[in-house]
C-alpha cells in the first residue's frame, strides 16, 4: 500500500512539474509575442517608400526588440539586410491578407518580425519524465499607417474654398481655377486666415511666415517645423476684398522665394496670363501647399455665399499658385491656381479631416 501511494505521489509530482514547465514555456512565448509586436510596429512606422526608410525600419525593429525580455534575456534579432524570407526581420507587402517579401521601397508597406527561443530546458519535468528541451516562438506582421485625410498642417496658403465646390464638381473640372476676389462669384474663394483677421498686414505676415515650411517640403519631401499651423475645427476668417497690397506682396514672394513648377507638378505649366505680375523670365516659380476648406453650406456654390465672416475649417486641399495679377479693376485682380483634390500629399501632421487631397500617415497597425 505504501509503495502504491508513493508511486501515485511521484506520478502527480511529475505531471505537476510538466504543467509548470509548459506554463513557463507559454510565458516565454507571450514574452516573445510582445517583443515581436513592438518591433514590427516600430519598423512599420519608419516605412516611407524610400530606400532610407527600409534601412530605418530594420534598425528600429532590432532596437525595439532589444528593449524586450524573453526567457530572462533581451530579445536579439538579426536585421536580415538581404531580406531572406525566413529571416528575423523581413520587409514586404501586405495585400489581401497575404504577406509577400519585397525590397522595392515604393511597394513595401509591412514588416514581419520573427523571434525564437529554442532549447528551453525544463526546470522540473526533465528528470522526472525525460522531457526534452522546449521551443517557443512568435511572429508579427505590422503594416505602415494608411494615408488618411489630414486634419492639421504645418503651413497653409491664406485663401479658403467652400466644401460645396468639391461636392458639386468632379476633380477634372476644378483642377484650374481663377480666384476672382472681388466681387464674389460662385467660385467663392477669398482671402482666409486661421484664428486671425484678414487685414493686409496679417496676410502679408502669414505669406512670409509659411515660406520656410514650403521650401523645406520642396527640398526634402518632409516638413520638420511648424510655420503657420492650421487644424480642422479652427475658425477661419473670410474676406472677399481684393486687398491689392497683399496681392502685390504675393507676386513678389513668388518671384523671390517661389519654388519651380516642376517641383510640384508633372503637368505642363499653364500659359502666363495677360497683365501678369510675374515677369516672363521668372514665370514658373510658384507657391504651393495646403489650402483650408470650410463648411459654408450649399449657398456658397449657388448664391455666392456670404464673405467677411467666420467659418470652421474641415480639411485641406493641395493648391499651386502659379500666376497673379494685382493691377487693373477689382474684377481684374486675380490669382490663378491648380487644385489637386485627390492627392495624396503627405504634409499633414494629424488625420481625420475631410478628403480633399492633403493627408497624414496614420499609426502603424498589427495585421497578423
């Protein structure tokens, strides 16, 4: 009887030890999973369709993984610069629920991270049951954030357009516009400033202040500073006066600080207009950037709206100002622009604005 009881106790102890060891294995597996999740998200956040972004994604994945502990040690990954499909860090495309390894910077949108912990020695059950080493592993695929309509931008052009214009026209119909500032027409554009009154002095100040951000974007494709910030929900002060001094300064800044048309558009430069304030030798230097879209109701596109008031910003369109005329009658004082309402132009710093072509990149997400 004593022998039987002893055997039962030994069996129970052995299986109890096995349960504990298997539980520890699951703990290590969970640690690995947490590490691969963090590493993949960090890597995906660096993807920007550039070769430098691919290298940054690998570096970020390796660095963040090392901040995580699995089985008592930091999680060490191989950066896998050759992008071998079975490597620790694999870059690729995620589409239709399928991950495909790729080194094409323009196509890569995802990072796969694998972590393994092999040969975990059973603490208790090895001797009792002859249990061999345990293995644990985890993998995560994270996708870079989607380009989502921007609700905040680091600079903007000081004009406004009503949302109804985008609702009632196809993109092709509004690619080219003449901003007729006075009198108001159903194009319904006008000077506009966020959280400020549209006086000549304030408009000139805003035009000058936005230039560093515009030029940085044109040079590097990125903006690391804030010049004339605007956000969805901000109050936009609208004015339909021609404000000649502001138009004159706009033309001067295009000549002195404008960026080449070819920097912002692949299409042919439209012809220079009669009476243009831009000298023929300088024509083709432009100002470009986000332009606020406001909610004014349908009246702005059917009844010419009501200017000299405040309206909420709901998003941003991408606009190129390529010609200006500031002399002549009020009706002749015009600004000519090219509008791209589809974009996307990645100059937004936050998202969930209206879909008018200016975007921000949303956060990376785990997809598997």
